[in-house]
């Protein structure tokens, strides 16, 4: 089978690639209590003829993935998750009509049940990424209700993707546990979803292969055909 | 166009995804003079109910990408490279018959010229990844000759991918400059190429979106159809 849409990177490229990743920069906002992001110059063009930098950050910085070890002591670390789990056909559920602080419940998700049959990933387009950098980004978002999290876990999804920095502003511990115990990976702090026009896309969430760690910043993108 | 091979992540998945990324771990071997890799525990299950780690490393750790800023002070940083540049159809050139220290010359590459016409990426399968962790990994590999680097740059490739940690064990400064001045991105320290059976594949090299930096560790993989 010849997949034309990845034939070449320019003229012959027959798909639209949409970057859904927030840029990582020193001292960017991070989840309260998480490590800061630091960049350091290591080799410079002047001194060595080439530039090498050092960077330090937390595993849940910017656009990132939560894997079972994040919440479960015996859970799988990020380097052991097969790559196939972190890509696949995704539904982009438009939930931008939700009120501030309204919980995402089963009734909001049922509208997308038909599309979900052919997909392994659900992405909740709430518009929350607009709040990045504001005071309320880490606390005022639409959380996923316990019933909705359980409903999604029963669907045996591979991943759930969010614009918010967590799954719930209050009961995040409980909701994380529901997803990660069911082996549903959670992608947080997606951005640029307003550029996605299709209801279903190919979605990729590629973490660093960090041995034994509980998550990783990712490069996330959608491909529209 | 309905791309079946990414329909679902399990039963319906009609392609083979091959991870070409070396696992990143604390104190792993790095290019001489580069920053060490460090992992730190930050939040623990016992103390906070969830696990978050901090990690620090150089921009050229493990399987990574070199972008123009690595060698050219006014060159493009990694966060500004469009994602389309870091994926596409690739030729896997089998060069495992080369002798130790033999330079990769135009004559070795000309055999793949026909396949390259439909591809934007060239990957040199030299078998060198077997040497990772041995004393000679950073110094004994097959370098790309100046003429071969210029020949490849004239092909206007998007990327060149290597199993070795650099483009040449001796004249790496000069060879990097040829590629990066021509805007050919360089991927280094690929592994697991022996698992790739096809001559052409879809290749992906996804870096972190690190603002203003000179490269990044990547998640690299091939998709066979």
C-alpha cells in the first residue's frame, strides 16, 4: 500500500500536519509544585565552534503525557509504553459550549459515541488553551466527572487528550486513578486545536524514551487527510 | 482519503511501527564534553499520592536532531523547524559492508539514487549502533566524506539519519557545516535499524519544542506499510 500523503516533505505532501504542542521555555508556567524549566548554555559557537545547551524540567511540563506510573507505584513507565499506543485515529470532541467550571459528564460525551467506534483516542476541545499564562489556567478548567471517566475507561480507549493541565481542578487524584488504572494514557496541555477542522484525525503524542519515569513532555500533532 | 493503517491502535492497525530511539537513562554515555544525563525524584507516591520526576540533559543526548543553530549562530532553532520537515518518506541505505573507519563516499550513495527520487530523507544503516556503550562508539565510526556531504546537500534532502553519534569522527565540524548550511537536518544515534525490512519507509523524528535551542533528543520511528 502506497501512502501518498507522506510521499515527500514539500511539493508532494498530501496531508496537513498541525502542531498541537506548546513551546517549552525557561521559567514557563508549570503545575503548582512541579519543577521549574531551566535552560543553560553549555558549548558556544565562540568557544568551541558549535552550540550545545543543557535543559532541565519536570516530566509533566507543557504538553505532556501521564502514564500509569504517574499514579500507580507498580504502573508502567513511559519508556515501556509501545509506540503504537501513542498514535492513532482520534475524535476531536468540540465542547467549547461548556460553562466555566462545569464538569464534563457522560451526556457531553455521548454525542461522540458513534465517531468513537472507529477511533482509539478522544480529544476534548474545550478552548481552555487560551487561558495559558493567565492566573486561572491551573485551577478554573472543566474537569471530567467520575462517571464520565469511568464511561471512557470502559470504552478501552488508548488515550484521552486535554487542553487543560489536568483531568479535574479538584478531584484530579481520583480521576487520574480511574484512567491510569484502566491503562488509558492522558495527554494534557494541548494547544492549537482551533486549527483542526476535521472531526477525526490521525493523532500522535510522542514522548522522550525516559527510562523508568512517570511521564514526559511530548511532541503532539494531528494529521488531516 | 481514508488511511486504514492508522485506523486503530490494536486490531485494526495495518502498519508496523518500529521504534528507532535509544532509551535515555541517567549517566548514559554522551558525546565527549556534552552535559551528563541526570534524573531526580520530585514528588513520590508516598508523599503526595503521585509521582513526578525532574530530568536534565544536553540537547544532543541519545537519539537526537541537529538543527542549523547547532553550527550556525544565525541558524534556525529547533522550535522553529516546521513539523513537516521532520517526517516523510525515507530510503534506508544498507552500508553494513563498509570497513571500520572507511569514509562514506559518493560511490556508496549513488546505488540509492533512484530510490532517493521519491524520498526526502536518507538513513544510513551502517550497523554502528551495536557499538553503543563500547569505548569506540564516539570515535571509530564511518564518517561522511566532504564530497558525499556536498552531493547529498545538492539533493535538497530534508534530513539525513545516522546510527553514529556524529557525521564524521575527525572532520565533524566541516561536515556538520555543509549539511546545516544547506538546511539538511541531521539525526544521530539511531538504533534498531536491523528491524527495518523495507528499503523505503515513513520516517518520523520528533523533537521537543525547545524555544531557541540548537537541537533536541527525539522520538524516532519508522512505519512499514
